C-alpha cells in the first residue's frame, strides 16, 4: 500500500535542517527521493537533455547555476523554507559570502 500523496509533506515537516556538510546537489537528490521523482525529471526545467542533468550532478567541482536551482524548485514544488534553504546552500557553494544574521535583520 502506498503512503499517499501527503507523505512527502509529512516527512518534510518531521525533518530538521540539513547538516552543514550536505551540498545543494544532496538536497535536490533528497527532495527528488521524497517526491518519488528521478533526476531526469529536472531536464525540461533546465532546458537540457537527461544526460546533461546527470553530468551536472557528477561534476561536483562546479557549483549549480541559478537557473538550475530555480528549475529544481519549480519541478519539485518546494515550499518557501526548503526553497530558500536550497538557494542559500547553492549560493554558498558558488562562493558567495552570505551572513545569515544579515538576512534576519530586515525582519
């Protein structure tokens, strides 16, 4: 018997933040697994072939591009918390010096 459509959202509510050693690629893989999708489902959103998605996940020395992160967010239909966590992790991997305390000052 399948766990149902809301199983991914229930699991998402139960889990905490990703550890600091987890990459943006790992976060996307985890969300794909939770939503029952394969990495190849990102290809239309990224505007490339399925093999290019696998290549992007294999080349860990290169950071993910912003359109790839936004494409993954749209395909996986992530909520704002998960989407912002993914954006922040990808930006830090790309070399941006982001201070979380500066993000919370405007609130």
